[in-house]
C-alpha cells in the first residue's frame, strides 16, 4: 500500500512493466482492513470482526461489504480464496 497525494493505493509488486489498470484506490475502511490483514491468512469473518470493532456497523452490513471487498482483492490477485 502506498500513500499518493493523500490517497491510499495498492500497487502490485514485482512487475517489470507496471500495469496501471491494476492499481487499486482504497477508501479509509478498505485501507484499515488492508493494514490489519496484509501478510496474514484471513477469512472474510476476520474482516467483519475488524469492521465491527472499529465502526458502529451491523454485522450483516459488514459481512456484505467484506464479501464484496474480498472478491475485488481476489480478482486483482491481492488475496486468494
């Protein structure tokens, strides 16, 4: 994760020719999750626990949001199922 002009972004590492279409801009919540989970084995439920502990959000809403975010991270090659 990098901070570029106040924005948190994820950039794939180890790429000789960077594909700028793979850069992912993170909102505050996604950046928090990334910081807490990077380099760890985690499940969507771990993401939900973090959100519910940090924010006043119903579990079902957090679960839906975390499922969507995990799907995007998997599609981008940033996480595995």
